[in-house]
């Protein structure tokens, strides 16, 4: 990881605190420093509100100060709803700006840094670069590819099963692991499951960190190529909204029933095994969904891995062995040889009660 100054760490902490609440805008933190002391801290507001730089400067002013910010300040462009941060910085009289990471958005992409330097402001880039990059991975992928960042999550036994042969899966992992899942659900833009999960478990698919409904709920995305789920399913009565991705061939009457239950319907081609995921993710990306928490089941996760869609893995492993014909965590054809297997980059291991969380990055994209 890169070296991080104490002031940039304060800015990163401010950005972390609003992750998920600013999408599709990036979650950014800013700190105003005057005479070696923190004079103001700001973070990005939900869309349409103040950006981090403006919020920090509003609370502290800027003349003779330094500004630490986790992402390159924005510039004017057509359709922009908020005041460009470079204008607020120049008006404030800030003399030095420390930027963790350049913004890959085509509207910005170096223009903010160049604009400030041309106006005589000292700009330094790179303090906390790696930390800002990790924090903003969904935003960075979306701006570079126009596709969502996909996190594959599963809870499995030591022998890789997510349920018994009869489908019993409650609960493989303990309460600390389940609480961690709800913490993650609370910041992502969408939770994705297959119709089999809805039919088997009738889940709420809500974010409930600490056992309480989060104020912001992710969208629920259900893959149902054949039109199997019921309009009475629990997902249609929970806070937030539900998207049902189905095929163009699914029955029109069923689509009408699902729409009447409150679903937004996305029609995709049928690719032989299910929904065309390339089409679906392109559509979700165009709708401003930056991050997806994919909970499966095994068939869905297999399709995500085999399609090259997975960017990060969260595998919760419980100290239990199911054996027999228990359902696999990741189904599909799988790798034919070990050198074709999906391997994790930068893996980390964390103990949660009696369970173990293995995390890491995978797939072709990296920031």
C-alpha cells in the first residue's frame, strides 16, 4: 500500500463513512488544513448535494490553507448538477491541494489537476493513492468500462457445500458472519440472486446491519429467465425496489403480474442457459448501478465466474462438513484444469466467530 499522511487518512475515513450513499457519484472525503491543524472535514453528499471539497471548505474557509482530497476535483461539463469543485477551491484561496487519485471519468480525467495548476495552485498527487483506489473500486470500474463491479459472496461448509441435498442451508455460518453480510449489503447498489433462491427461501434481500433495516436499501435483482417467481414473493413487499431480469420469451401475462407487484423488468436475450449477463450488466451500468453483491445460488455464481463478470470474492467458510450430494457453492462446468481455475489476488483471511472469511480480487479487470 502507498504511504498515507495523517491528513489524507482523515479524508479517507470521511469517504469511507459515506460509501454507498453517493452512488452513482464517487464517495470522496476532503480535509482542510490550516497551520498544521484540521480546520474542516467534508464528504460527498447524495446526488445533487455538495461534493466533499465544497463541504469541507464551507465549514472552514480556505485562504492560506491546504486541501487534502481522496479524488481529483471535478470540472465544469455539460449536464453537471453541482458547482465544479475547482471553482470552489479557487474562490476559497486554497494554496495547495493534495490529491490521492486521478479521476478516470472522461469528463474529468486530469482536467481538474491541470485547471488548478494553471491557476497557480500547487497540486500534489499520490498521497494515499492505493487506499483511495481500493475504496473506489466500483466507481473506477464503472467509469472505465461502464459496467458494475461484481462481488461474489457465498457461505459454505469446509467441503464447499452451500446447502444439503434437500436444500437446507439455514444456517451454515454463525451470527458474526451474517452480520458482516448485512454490513456489506448496506453499501452496495444491488443484491443479485437467481429465481431458485427466491423460490427456495423467499428471502427479504434487505440490508439489516445490527438487526435493523438500513435507511438506504440496495436494489434487489432477480434472474428469472423462465418466469418462475410469484408476484406474492416477499421481495416485492420490502423497502427499496426490485428488478426482475427475464428473457424476451417469458410469458407476457407473468411479466404483467410481476410488474403489477412493483417490479422493474429488464428483458434480455436467452443465451441457452439463462439470462444474457452481458446485456444485463450493460443495462444496470447504464442505470447507474456501480456495485453488485451477488449471493447466488451456485448456478448463478457459476455463470458469473464463467462469464468473466466477478471482480471480488467474499467466501464465508464454516467449520462443518455436509458431504454427499450437498449443493456446491459454485456450479456450472468449472475449470477443466487447475491452471484454468479462478484464483484470488491479494487474498486476506479474517476470523468471524467460528467461521473464516476469505476475500480477494479476481477477474480480468483491475484498477
